[in-house]
C-alpha cells in the first residue's frame, strides 16, 4: 500500500483529498498538514512515498517546501496541486524536485491516476510544461564523463527511461524486480547529479 502525504492549507480540499486517498484500497493518507513548516517537521516521521503539495501556501511556498522536502526524503515523489495552470510556478516547482502537478478541480479518479503515475515512474504534466522542462535542461551542459561512469546495467536502465518506459516495463525487459530498477535509478541520479527521470534522460541524450 502506497503511503501518501498531503500539504494543503484549505481544510476542505485537504480533507477531500484524504478521503479520496483513503477510500482507495491501494493508498493510505499517513499525514496531512496545512503549512510547509509543519510538513517539513512531520512528513519525515511518516516517510510517505508520494506527497500532494499545494503550490501556494501561507508562509513558505509549496515550491520552496518541495525543494527542502526532497533533501529530507530524496525518494519521495511530489505532485504539486494548483488551482490553475501557472507555467512559471509549476516549472519552478519541477526544478525544485517535484515530479508533476495536479489541478485542484481534478476528479477523484484523476487524483488516484496521478499518484499511480508517479509511483510507476511517470510525470503527470501538460505538453506546455514538459516543453519548458526539456528546453531548460537542454540548455545545461552535459559531460560525457558522468554517463561513462555508469555501469552497463545502469546504462541499460537509463536508455529505457529515455525511451519512455516506466519502472514495471523496465523490470520486465531486464528480468529484474521493480525494486531493483528503483535501486539502479537512485544510483543513476546520484552519479549524474540529477533528481528526476527527465533530467537523467536528457543527460544521456545531451544538449540539442
């Protein structure tokens, strides 16, 4: 069962998301907070695998909170929750380690689908936001030495990631467990000095 955390200042929205999550047999809300400050203090104790993070919070913003939370919980997948699609703020959140975003008006099945997506290695976002991410990382320099430092198996995993395969598909193709794929990805991220699948894939492809 996937453990999910919620950071949302609106009590109605927070409780609504918690209900959606707890009614699913696959997920459980382990912690919900109304500020970024509380989230940074409480979420590490519960070690959620996925966090739904309001992009606009009182005090510290959800964008800054996402960056700090990734340092405390490097493996956590963060989905930004926003009232409307604000490309600049969403992009800033993705640069801070978020894996995608979700509109607050999303239906319950869309909320659950987004959580499943990030758990399987996906990144729920619109084409416009994805293009911003790709453009940003293509502008960054890539050193061949970083990629050359990967093992043969890590290179195989990264090639499949770059071709759009999710963790389950990678595991099936390589004949290993999904946990093994996650372990390899963790090592790949460390060696390439990145935090997301998109960054890792672009390191492999290099700037265009």
